C-alpha cells in the first residue's frame, strides 16, 4: 500500500487533486492575496463554469488604489498553458511592482471588460 503513495501524489499533482490544491492555496494564493490586498472566490456568474470574483478588497491596498471593487470578475484565458503557469495567481506572484488585470466591473457582460494597472 505504501508503494502506491508516490503514484497517488504524482497523479494528484498532474490532475490538480486535493493535495496540490491545498499546497497551492497555502504557498501561492494566500500570500498573493495578502500582498496585493484582495480576496477572490470562485462563483457562478454566467455560463457553465465558475468565475473568479473579487470578494473583498483591502482599504488602501493595491487593488483599492487601482479602483478595483468587490464584485468584479477577473477575466483570464481558458487555455491549458495559462493554467499550467499558475493562471491569475501565477501572474500576480511573478509580478514585481505592477501588473495588468483584465476585469469586468460589477459582473457585467464581458463586452464591458477593462484593463486595470495595479501597482504595489
């Protein structure tokens, strides 16, 4: 039984299983949200897939200074390569001083999307 543990962990890593998601949350998501001053959650807004929605914005934080409000939907490419690089949180983790965030303010249709420069 112990011999299957490496196989399980390898499959978990490749398929974004619960172990990888837990490590990702602790090592990437929480530090990024703390650094950039926001918290986001996956919510069903439109379509069949959940969207990443900004739930809270820290007063005086980088997202607040850029004018990003709670309820904004983060737009991102839905391609495998972008997700393998870490997606939205990977972009923010790699950004040193500023980044561009594609959002739809107040969960409006995607035709109302805008680009916002966020600086730390």
